[in-house]
C-alpha cells in the first residue's frame, strides 16, 4: 500500500508578508490627533480679586438640561437657531436696551469701535450628553467667528482667516471678544 502525500503550501513567507502589510498600513494611515474644543483659557484669577458685577442685560444664558434640551434665557430652542441668536445678542445692531451694552474703544487699526459687553453663559447638567455639549460649544464658537469675519470683511475686505497681518487679526479679536463663561456642573443628588 502506497502512502499518499498531501501537497503542502509553503507558508514560511506569509508571516513576512503580513508583517510588511502591517507596517505599510501603519505608515500610510493618517491619524487625526487634533480633537476637542479650541479655547484659550484665561489666567487663574487672584483669589482676593473682587468678582465683577454683570448686568442682567449683558448675559445670554444657555442651559443644557439632563435630557439634552437647550434653553436660551429659559425658553426652549434647538442648536439649529443658536448661532443666530448669539450673533444677534452680541452684535446688538439696533442698540436695544434689552441687549448688551456697548463700550466705544479706540483699537488700532480699526479706529473707534463699539465693543459689546455681551457674555454667553453656558450651564450644562452633569447628565447631559457630551454630544449636545459639543454641538452647543461649536455653535458658540461659530457665532463669534461669523461676527469676526463680518467685521474683518467690512474693515479689510477679507475674512479673518485670510488676514496676513497679525496686528489686524488681534484688532478684530479685541473688537469682538469671545466672552464665554461656564459654570461648574452642580453635583448630582
């Protein structure tokens, strides 16, 4: 009786090929590492410093509830219209006495500019979803960015990102400061 041999596949180089493919994909794959919210945090306040009083008219209160509802000054809204409400509030083009005050400042090279004293105050419930929080933060950032772009186009003919002069960029940022305040979440009971 003859023994029949089963043909074998030479797999000794398969491990080498798999290793090379792994290295190829690791080298060619791009990983996005910049995630999160870009914010320049203010310096740590002096504990002895007096907390400034803020007039009610200068505050736009945004609350995120435990079930992800967004409230602006107590009335329910979605994140869709939030950007426009913030822009309308901060700009106060009609000088409405119910909207934030403006203080005239001389900012080089813009000249005399009415700077809004409007503050966006954000409060989020500890059980609110991170997704809703990020959407609200994005809308706040976009509102200030649109206001800055609008002023930059008005004064220099191009949006803020297209300005090459750092002095002009800083002037636009001073004219439209992104004044955002967040409260610490209250502990759950």
